[in-house]
């Protein structure tokens, strides 16, 4: 698999006209990937995922951009977006019981980010880079009583609670607990780790600036000194937003889901990060396209772009050789209708 470090080394002579600055090289490679990410379902951009749902709701990881196919307990079901509910000649509200007989997933508004079925606990945020120390992360959500958490330590209310980042290395030997007898808010003590004053039952939003490293969000119980990983945020992920899919009403309870999904393009940060576009010849042409465009050589840029597209198409065609394309027509869709083309 191509990673960022490999492509930097292989294409150093053509990236940005031969600029060997590591940050500029990473920027150009990421821009090249972003340019072609949504032009087709390229080889390796489709991936299968397995999930287990317990309450009829599925929160998609940030790595998933869109769902192509779904099987629930082995049975293929149809997938509709939220817009299916609002088609002019459609059946009306998807929540109506009249819809119970249909295999339908509905896309709700993004969020909540995290539900904590195991209880109500403090939240801890850690980074894998020392440079991120003391950067503020804002956690919004509801407390154990279901009320919106707000910071009342200042003269004005602030929705949610801010906590400073600490380095993830502090969990290697176990988290350090507050001193015995400290009954004030741990967030105001100069101890490590610093976790939220409030306990959260549900997290609805996480906000942070661009960081140098990944940020881990943990559920933390100071009484037992136990923690549980809830999420890992990409360095460029400044405002968390996740899609929720609700299964049809009779799919409540434990269900096994197998999903074929389009991966979301996420910029590579570390040299070991696997790239979204897995074609070295295509990236070779793409970085030159960017350089030519930047220098207003549009004719050459168009030629490089066409060459990159051809390399990606050849790779996809070679991967799919001998595979019969499947086309499903969803007869239960009113209005526009949907056709799934898996080529």
C-alpha cells in the first residue's frame, strides 16, 4: 500500500517543481488526492465494514463518506437518503407506521457524535504530539440528568466545557489520579490528566483547532481510574460531524450489518498514513498538473489531468476484470428512483 512517505520519496523530483520541503510535498500530494477523490469510485476507495447495532441506530465513522449497499443479518436492504422523505409525490413522513413493511434506512441530521450506553462519566482529551499540549478542546453534550452542559465559571454562560489537551503517553503507565482530599473541580487543579468537571451522558459536538497530531477522546472514571476510548479525531478535523442511519422499526435489537461504503478522503499527515489514491503513476501526473495550473500553463495541466484519469481508470478496469457489474433498481422509491451501479 502506498503511504505518504513512499510517495514523497518517489516523486520528490516533480512535486511542486522539485521542492523538497516536507510540508509542501505533503500539501501537494494531499491536494492531488483531493482533486480526484470524487471523480469516481476508484480502486481501494470502496471498502466493506461490519457493525453491530443494539438500538436500531448506526453512527457512521468519519472514514465513511456514503453507503453503497447494506446487508442486515445477511439480507440485502435498500438505502435512502433523507431527501427520499421529502419527494413531492412520495409517501410522506418516513416515521409513519405505514412504512414498517419496507426495507428502508433513513439518514437523520448529523450527530450525536457519541452515545455512552455504559454510564455517565467525565471526558478526557489527549494528543499524540507534545506540541498540542494545552490546546483547548470544547466538549458539548448532556449531563447525567439529560440537561445541556454549560460552563458557569465565567461571568457569561458557555455551552459545553473546555479542557486542555495532554499527551497520550500519560496513559501508558496508568492515568494519574488527583491527590487524596481534593474535592474541587479537577479541571482547575494543576494535575495530569485534566478531565471535564461535568459528567457527560451524551456528547453532541466536539470542537478543536487544527492540531499537529491525532486527538483521542476518552470516557474517564476517576474513582476507579479506568478509561475507555470513545473517538479518535484527525488533526484537520476541527468540528465533528457524523451521519446517523436509523434502521426500520422492526430492526430494533441486536443486528449484524455488513456495509459496502465509499471511503471519505482524509488528508495524510504522517509518513506512515496510507494514501487514498493508490496509483503512483496517477499521482505522478496529478502533482505536475497542480504545478502547471499554479503557473498558468493550463494546456499542459489538462494533459497531465487526462493522463492521471487514464491511469486511475486502467487500474480500476484491471481490478474489476472478470467481474460482472450488478445493477439494482429500487422499485420502492417514489419520485426520482435510484439505481446502484457498482462498476
